[in-house]
């Protein structure tokens, strides 16, 4: 299962589509949180990440299928699904390895958004005036 996990992660990061999916996610979140006037954090009036938590599920509806659907379709396209199915691993191990790889890739896409927490923490008046209980409750 771990070897399938490594293969999936390596295949994702070896293609341009993987980087494009992560860049589109980060660019969309960044534009909506910092640039567009209706949802900009700086125009909101207080140091909070409410807009991120309202926006992220909608962006994830496009990011997660882009990651997971590619996982199985690439196996069928390359003709390696039959080879994978004949290995001495169970179907649950195949699904588990692909699931853990997709989960890891989503976490890799989500990791740079923690810079928003640091930025909002510093922008609060006084610095550090961030509702951390709300932040941890929504994560």
C-alpha cells in the first residue's frame, strides 16, 4: 500500500497537471481573500478567516475531483489497472493507497494557506488579536 502511495504522489508531482491544480486552488483562494472587494479580508473590519472557511469548500469541490479522478483514470489509460489488480494486494489496499495519496495531495495544497493565518495574526490590532478558538474549531 505504501508503494502505491509513493507511486501516486510521484505521478501527481511529475506532471504539469498536478502543479496546475494546486496553483489554481491557491490563486483562487488568494484572489478571493485578498483582492476581490466583496470578500477581501482587509476590508472586512476584523482579523478573521471567515471568508476562507466560507470559500474553501466551494474551491475544494473542484480540486478534490481533479486529484481523485485522475488517480484511477490514469491507471486505465496507461493499461496498468489490470497489472495492479493481479498483484498480491487486496482491492482495499489499492483503494487505501490511492485514498491516502489523494489525502496527502489535498493537504499539500492546503498547507500554504497557513500563511493566511500568520498574516491575519500579524494584521490584527494589536498584533495577535485573532480568534484562534474559532480557527481551531473550524479546522
